[in-house]
């Protein structure tokens, strides 16, 4: 065993290194991979969106000096 390798032969440091790698991999996947797509059964079960009502058309006021 070399002079500086005692650190990685420690049982706690082996556990800690594993946790650190797991967290790093999770963080990288969260930042760089697209989110999972919902399955086809979930798409069918989704509620349809409510239809938007059309906005009412308001007549344009051409002469702003005349009071209604």
C-alpha cells in the first residue's frame, strides 16, 4: 500500500465515495437527460383541456373627442 492510498482503503471512505458517485450521476442525469415521456396508458387517462371561449369583439372608438 502506498503512502497516500490509506484514505481509499478505509471502509467509511469506500461508502462515502459510493454515495458521492451516486449523487453525481443523479445530478448529471437530472441536468442533461430529457424528462421521461408519459406512457400511452397515461396519455389516454389524461383529462382533455377545457375549450377557451372566444373573446368578445369591441367596436373601436374612432373619435376620442366625442362623449358616448
